[in-house]
C-alpha cells in the first residue's frame, strides 16, 4: 500500500488560479465588479452585525433561564440525595447482617447454636461443633 503522489497540475490549456481568465472582459468591467462585490460584503457584514446585536439579549435570557433551571434542579436534588443515602445505609446494613449469617452458616456456626451458647453463658466457640477434618484424616470416635 504505497501512496502515489497525485498530479495537481491542470490539463494543458486550462488556466491556473493565478492566471487571468482567457475570455474575461478587460475594458474596465473589473473595477465595477470589484466595487459590487465590496458593496455586497459590506451589506452582509451589516446584516451579521444587526443579527448579533439583536441576538445578544436573547442569548443572555437563555443563559439566565438555564442557570435558573440548574439552581432549581440542585435544590430539588439535595433532599433526594439525602434520602438515597439513607436508603443505601439501611440496605447496606441489612446486607451486611445477611452476609454475616451466611458466612456463619457456611462455617458451621448456626445462629441458633450461638444464641443458645450466649443464653447458657458459654462462649460461642465452645457451643459450635468441631470443624470437619481436612484432607485424608479419618475422624476418631
């Protein structure tokens, strides 16, 4: 994939941008056309200036309205954010409690055993069953 340089020279017989057009009138029409173009540019410039002058107050009003809407949204979002934080705290605490109970069950420490041990005054570790033997060990009775 090689990029071939493109030939940008015009075909033979066609004028380039800096050459005068071959059949163009040269009898004083150029100053008139140039004057007409300047007049159009001046009119266009005046129109753009008028639009910019008229649009500035509208643009300020749009910006002010956008700022007001942002302020209202911020005021309304504050209490909603606090409520969401409270709900998140509650859900997080419930999730943590459930996760701890599942972890205890997986370890073999049923919550009922821990509650019974607490009621009897014994530590929870003594009330829990002994852990299962690991690997190739055979339990002794």
